[in-house]
C-alpha cells in the first residue's frame, strides 16, 4: 500500500478530459508532466476520470444537443487507450489516480492497477460509492465541496476505520 505520509510534497496533476479524446495528445501531456516532475525530483500523480457513458448519461439526453454531454462524448477513450495512458504514467514512476463517476468505473480501477482513488465533491455523500472506495483499501483523496462540518465529520469517521 502507498504511504502518502512519506511525502513532503505531493502534486496532483489533473489530466481529466484535457486529452480532448485524443490518445496522442494525452501521451504528449503525460510526457511533458513526467519529464518535468522527474527533473524536479518530486512525488506526483496524474489524475484521470472514468465514466461509463452508456450508464452515466441518461438515455433521454444522450442524443440531445448539450455542451456537457457533447464534451463527455467527444473525450471518451477506449479501455485500450486507458491502458496505454496508465502505462505511460507509470513509465515516469508517477502514481496513477482516478475519479470514478459511476460504479462501472471500479472495474477499470482494478483492471488498470490504479494506485489512488479521488472522490469528486459531487460524490462525497454517495454512500454506495464511498463503500466501494473503502473496500478497495487504496489511498483516497476526497473533495468535500460545499459539505457542512457534520457531513465532513461523517466522511472522516467513515474512512478512519480503514486506516487503522
């Protein structure tokens, strides 16, 4: 298991959809990040986002004109593309991180050997998703967005049981 406590500085470089659905562009970004991070001698991860668009997007809206849906569809990558991306990230001795936006994405986390899971603020109160995250026993970064202090305490308490 990765011990993030050993890092004096840890950088999260967010690839997300910046690859624009183009594998070559994604690899170019990773090469740029990888070379820079390695030259600086710091610890870092490149963060991806996983969504199964067939289940993530509502069937009634998938063919409608909408800038968000169009962006998701235009940046969709294949499993083989993600394998190449993860391999390239690991080539630079960087950690891999992903934000899973649906339960189907957890299969990709295991298939691709992702190191760290990032929970999006929109998912920070999704108990089903949090249970799946906790069950992986992987390091977790959670965005809490606009959660109130009571909800933040619940999240912290929930995850404290798996760090012991």
